[in-house]
C-alpha cells in the first residue's frame, strides 16, 4: 500500500493530466460544434439527419461521463458511420 504522500502526489500529477485533457476536449468540442452548425446552415432543410449527425460533440461528452462502459463505439467510429457516403 502506498503512503499518503505518494497517493497525494499521484492525485496531483493526474489532476494536471485531467486539466490538459479538459482543455483538449473543450477545443475539440468547439471545432466540432462550429462544423455542425455550418452543416445545418448549408444542408437543405428537407434532408433528414442520420444517427449521430450534427450532435457528435454531445455524444462525446456523454461518453466522457461514462468511461467505464466498455465496448461502446469510439467517437471516430460514430463520426465515420454517420457521415459515410455524404458529401
């Protein structure tokens, strides 16, 4: 069993990693949301959306909230399936 000091050091180190990841998530989310908003403006209103189109950033945030669930498709897999064949 690690000492209290060792555990505190581990927590502090991992907290820095989490801060970095949070910054990366915020940046990626902003870029994805901007692209999704532009797609909504450019896409004909009569064109129906398929699963995960135009809301992928929200799906990603949900996946971050439940990281212990194994076997889910990755966000990259969902994006590829959602936009396959769309130009």
